């Protein structure tokens, strides 16, 4: 049921067709930027981890490869010898796999001092 007569309805539809109104974009529609692109290039990344507790330094090499859907890069840990490093990153961690052996060698006084040092930094 319409408030317009048949003639008015036909005129309204003809006018709307001639206006060429822009289509409304939905806020939740998938964005064009998420489609696969060729902008992502693989590279080799070396990450140097330094432990804040035992001061051990660990180096890990990753191959950064484009994901299958093309929306980002995926890291794959590698142990290949002679790989050319394209980028290096330094990171620190609170504890690592070497910390247990390090802490077992310390005396009770050294552990208390180490604990207070860590707590005061937080």
C-alpha cells in the first residue's frame, strides 16, 4: 500500500533513476585493502633475544613469507647455514631456557639481591 498514485510512483522511479545516487557503503563490508596483493616480499629476519635475568643472548633466524591469503607475512623458523640476513631485530625477555641453570648456581643472598633489583625496576 503506497501513499502515491500510480502516476506519481512512476514519476518518482524515473527521477531516482536519473539522479545516479552514489551507493551507500556498509561500515562492516570487507575492505578492499585486505585483498591479496603483490606488495609483500619475502625476507630473512634475525632476532637477537637478550635475557634480563641471566643475560644470555640467543639468536634466531626466521624466513618471513607471504601468507596463503595474501594479507600478511608468516614467520618460519629456520636453521639453514649460510643464509643471507636482510633485517635484524633486538628484543629482550624476562626469562629464558638458560635461567634455571643460572639461578641454581646462585647463593641465597645473590637470589635476594637479584629479586630486589628486578622488583625495583618494575
